[in-house]
């Protein structure tokens, strides 16, 4: 219709009308492009919001796992301190030897569970978050998560050496009731195997352990690694809280 009107105006040499027709066409094209762009931006924002909501849930899961790891690490430290005190003390165990052997065993543990990162990798590949402050907060968390494995998640020499002093029956008892895995993720270090260990000569195993001159140094190293990790866990949890807050600022609370 607009084309027929333009042709008619040309034939009649109505230049003002031709100019107005031109303006109408240009404005129409511009508005059409703007509407298309607005729709594209809205769709992209909706896509980003959906991904960030999923990412926030992954960050919360990381924080939950880190909280469990902190409890686990604190028990390693507690057991390691008791074991090291025995090694440095120079006296044989005469009472509560079962609990002391459990301390030695717990001090050999490493956290064996990884942290979820699939959603972060997907979001990062898509260029989200587009907010630079939010992106920095998220990257700060995940870079820290990736780096932690070298601190206290690599099995130490102490682990194999100490366990070499345990009899098969002692190992069966320790793994039976002094260690458990909840939800396929959270490792619990317990003392529930003490009754089974009472049937064994734990004092003899502890004498063999104390006579191993290399153990004390290996335990000191492993204890130090876990102490350092425990001191830093709160900073990682703080980074998770910052990432959650930044994402929430972008997408709002759950509906």
C-alpha cells in the first residue's frame, strides 16, 4: 500500500508527501529492528536468568559440601594431634588404646569427594554472568575450589605407612564402624568401632607404630597441611556467600 502511494505521489510530483512517505518507511524499519533487538535481549536475559538460578544452586551445594569437609578435616586434625602427642611422648599405651588407634587411623584420611562444577562450566561457556561484578565473584569461588585439591586431598605417605602397621582384623573394625559415608558424599569419622578393637592387641600395634621413626615426621607434614586447609575453609565459604549474593542481586530471590 505504501509503495502504491509513493508511486502516485511521484506521478503527481507531490514532493512533501514523498518526503513524508520516506520518513514513514525509515521509521518503520527502525522500529521493527528495535523491536526485534528488544525481543532478542529479553530472550537472552531470560536464558541467563535461568542458568544463573541453576548456578546459584550449584554454589549452595559447594558450600554445603565444604561445610562437611571442614568437619571432616577438623577430626583429622584432632586425631593427628593425639597421635603425634603419643609418638612424641615416649611411653607405651596402657589404657584407652582403642581410641588412640582410632586417632591414628582417622589422621590418615583424605577427603575423597569432588565438588560440582558442570553448571559453572556451562554458564562460563555461554558468557554468563554478563554482569562483570557477578562474574568476578563467581570466578573467584570456582578458581579457589579447583585449587584446593593440592593442599590436603592427595593421599600422604603417612597414610600408607601407618596402615601398614594395622592387622587385617583391626582394619576391618576401623572401616566397619569408625568410618561411614552419608548421602554418597559426606564422610563421617566415628569412634563406634572401639568395642571391636578391644578384642585385639591394640597396645602391640601402637608399640610397632611408635617404633617407626619415620612416622612422626610424616604425620607432622600431613597435620600441617590439614591445619592450613582448616584455616582457609572459611574464606572459601565467604566466597560462596559472595557469589550467591551477587547472583541473587541479578536474578532476585526464588519465587
